[in-house]
């Protein structure tokens, strides 16, 4: 059996080899684009973001209008079978909408530039290697990229973050601590700002504030998993839609995914508030998702 497995692998290759064979042509295309972009002026390069967004808007406007109309129809439909049909059509349209974005990102123009990160000045010296381009492609495809320490995961994340922020619906990068959220929003924000995208960090703002809502309104938003999670819970307790700080969830990359979604997920996020004289509403997020319970005689807290 082992001999047969070995023979098959020699003929068709391992899964990793097959994946790499599919990704290498994309990397080659990126490198060819880089050669072409070397002749483009800085102004023209920065204008590319606007052009990409216009192209995406033209390609997706019809689908977005369709989804909006379907949502409105479902909101006014009481028949359960019709609602299910509308939901299925919305799901299909949403899938088509998600497939409409494609682009490219370049960082070589920043080489030698002086930037400031968490109060310290430094010189930009990073350009993605092939292995980092592959990591970015994998993340853009919705897969997990496992990279060794020192292989540049922080830079890798900028590639799919840029692509998925072009739609104007926002992209989130979830980190494991406040320092990384602040550092990376400033450090990698240099790339995004250079290319005309706005960057924010929710960990620098107060919960529920207009400033935090503004951070969520940026093209790219950095923050810790707890801050994102608690904002989600608070938004589910507001009375008015306009009091929410988050907008619709579009795309997110989770750093240290095993720590965030396995280790820390064992401890649910809990937030509560008063709903009456004798009862409080408690909302929590855990392995089973978002839930609400009523507790009699409890004190509001978080």
C-alpha cells in the first residue's frame, strides 16, 4: 500500500506540489506586471486604485442593485417559501458579487522611504518575495497560509487586504494584541495610504464613539479580536440602526488564527445591559455563535 502511494505521488505529485503548480503561473504574471509598472510614474500608479475601483463598480453595480431589491422584497414578504427563495437568490447573487474583484499590488516604489511606526522612524526596505506572493494569493482564495517566523506574514496580508478593500466595503485585519494592531496599522498603512486607501485602528478609539465608527468606515481596519467581538455584541444591543459602529462584514484576515479561533474562543465574550426593572439582557458570543439570555436581578456589566 505504501509502495502504491509512493508511485502515485511520483506521477501526480503531493497536494502541496499540485497547489504550487497552480499558483506559480499567477506569481509569474505578477512579476511580469511589476516589470511593466516600473515604467509607470508615481502619479499614474496611485491613480490605479481609482481605476480599479471604477472597474469593480461597473462590474458589480447591477449585482448590488439586485441584492438590494431582493433584500427589500424579502423584508416585505411574509410567505416562508417565498422568503426562502429570495434568500437563495440573494446567496447566488452574493457569490457572483464576491467573484468580481481582481487586482495587483506593488511595494517596490516605497524602498528607501522614511516612515514612522509607533513613534519611531524607520526606512522602508520590504518587497514581497515569491513565497510571500504565494501566501497572499492563498489568503485571497480564502485558505489558511501557514508561514514560519520571519517569512513576513505582516507584509503578506497587505496583498489580499488591498484587493478586497477595492470594493469599498471594508476589510478587517484581526490581530492578537493591541501593540500589533497599532504597529501594523501604521507600518503597513504606509502601503495602503500610498495607493490611495484609508486605514484605521479601532484599538486607538473609545467603544461606541463616532471616532470608532469612522475607523470602521475606512477601507482597511486593524484591531484585536476582543475589540471586534465586543463591538459586534454592542451593535446587537442598540435600539437604533444608526447607533451601530460596524458596517456589513465583507472580508477579514485573522492573524494567529489558531490562537484567536481555538485557544481564546474557549472563553466567550459576554456583555450585558438593563432591559427592565427586574431583568437584564445579556448577549454573548461563544462556540455556538451569538446568543441572548435573560437574567433576573443581575447587575449590568461587561
